C-alpha cells in the first residue's frame, strides 16, 4: 500500500504567488528573444530564491504575543 505523507511545513501562499509572478514575467520576456544572457537568468533565479527564502524565514520565526512584547519593554 502506498502511503502519502504531508509535508511538515507549507509555504506561505502569497510568497509562492509572488515567486510565480516573477517566473511568469521573466518567461514572457525571455520567450520573445533568441538569446538570454546568463546574468539575466541568474537575476531571475536570485529573485525567486529571495522570495522563497522569506517564506522559510517566516516559517521559522518565533511567534511572540503581546504579553511577551510588554515584558521585553519593562
């Protein structure tokens, strides 16, 4: 029997949407050209990586409550 497991973390839907927008925009731009420089491709990959990294950092950031912030101010 094949068993599927759920991922331990799910990505922030807005971050994924933003990353897909970056990819779609770049593909639209690249599609109409014969040559694409490696610098341009690297820029797109770095943009996507940055967006996905933000999602990873948000998932691992500690959650603080209002009470925690009040204690920190005292």
